[in-house]
C-alpha cells in the first residue's frame, strides 16, 4: 500500500478575515498533530507540496468570466460586479490572494488525482481540499473553486470510473450538480437535512437527470444524528451502491463538521465514529483520493483528519494526544487531550426520533435508487 499526503505551508499566507468561521490555522494544527504522532514520516507514505494549478486546469470546469473575476479580486479589492459571482462580504469574502488560494486548493487535489491516476500511490489525502459547494460560475459556502470536481474530471480523463462519497455535514451540492446528468460518476452525500442547513438541498428525490438518473444519491440526516445512528445508515447505503457501481477510484470528501461540537451544524458524530466511516470508505475503495472539507471547531479538524490519515495507512494511534501537540493546541484554544471523544448521554426521545427519521430516509433511498442498480 503506497500513500501520499498532500500538504502546503503556503496556507498560512491566506486569511478569510477575522469574523469568518473558516480558520486557516486548522490546516497547520492538523499538520502538527500528524507530525507529533509520527504520521508525516511513515514508511511507504510520501509527502508532497502542491503547486498552484494553472488557469487552464481550473478552466476545465469553471467559466472564463468567473475566473477573470477571481483574478481581478486577487489584490483583495472587491467590486459590485463581484457580487454577481457570489463574491463579497459574507460567506465568500474577497481577500488578498483569493485567486492564488483557489489555485493552490485546485493544485493540491489535482496533484492527488495525478498521483493516483499514474499509479504512483493507492491512497492520497489532500486535507485542504474538498471545497464542494463552488459551481462553475460562482463561489458558494466558503468555496471558490471546486477542487473535488476538478479532481474527478482529471481522473475521468484517464478513463477511470469514479464514485464520490461526501460525509461533510453539508450537502455536496456543487459536485452533485457538476455530474447530475452523468452516469459515469456516482455521487453519494450524507448530510444534515436541507430544511435545517445550508445549502438547503440534498433530498432523496434528487436522483440525477437524463442518463444520470440513479447516479446522484442523498441521505439526509436529522439534527442530533450521532455515530450510533450514522454508521448503520451509512452501511446500508454506501457499500451496496459502490459494489454495484464498481468504481476504479473513490473520491471522498471528509468534512469533519458533522461532529457534535461543530458550531455551524447540528449533527452529533464523535471522532471515533468519523474515523470508522473513513475506515469503511477506505476498505471499499480500490483506490482512494481523500479530501478534507468543512470543520469549524479546529480541535476536531486536527483530530479527525489525523485519525483519517492514520486509518488510510493502517496505523493505530495511542488515544492520548502527544504532549508537545497538546501544549501548542492549548495556546490555540483547544482543550481536547485525547483523540477520541468521551460518550455523552442523549435523551431517549431524541434518540428514537432521530433514528426513525434516518431509517425513513434510508428506506426512501433504497426504494428510489437501489432498484435502478438491481440491488
Ligand atoms: Zn460542511
């Protein structure tokens, strides 16, 4: 098993702004936890820094007028015209280097796709990627370019069959939209239900269009869904679909914002449940291109993606976080001292309601999608 970790120190140079929930510190903190656990010097694993993607690579999916606008915004100055492309105060701020930042995200995911496509590694992890909301002509949900779409397109150019599995708390709407009519890319997204959370989509009835019917799969989750409800639901949906679709490569978006302490969402996973889902995705993937995604409680981001990278390399980690990391993380406001989370009590009526909702959604997916794949 050969693996690759794609990481750049250049992220430190970018900043969405002091009020924005997406903190670039989370990437450095993740790297430092991986380092403290000895996961950046594993035998059989390479670590590579990406180059910024050339404009032509981004133009494979994004519209020229949107690219021109991102370039115009790179000096940090916004304009009224930028708002037409979703850029400006709010979710997708214009900051100095916004185009450079977008090119670096794309470059990292394309590097990971090339390492897998050329057969150099079996699994690659680009944890700064997974910006799944951007669409061809618009920024959305903190995402400027859709690196997941670009990576999938790069793999498709090599004739590889790709399944996309997205466990971020938000619906992977941008990726779904890009391949909505395409039967050669299966997209599966699990997320908090659209009535409750941005982007407001991801209902079971969104099954694809035309030749793509049956190749967009959505499993909405109720608020307070925890690992004990999520993992069995995941198991009922994802393995049978991957088994029927038979991808060459799975592209996984591993947003860690479904965690119970995430400030932007209402799901209730713990780190160990998240890691189990990653382990199942890895087992089910002939080759795996893993991306990061959301995650706004930075101690969960560092722990979740470190656990994910350990899983991808078959490494078992001691539960106590390394002392050198704990000291540094405390200075950044993090209190966790263990990789896993302590159990929490949940009121029985909440547990029952959540379970019932998720079971209904699972049945709905089986009814609407499985028959199309003769499952
Ligand atoms: Zn998210």
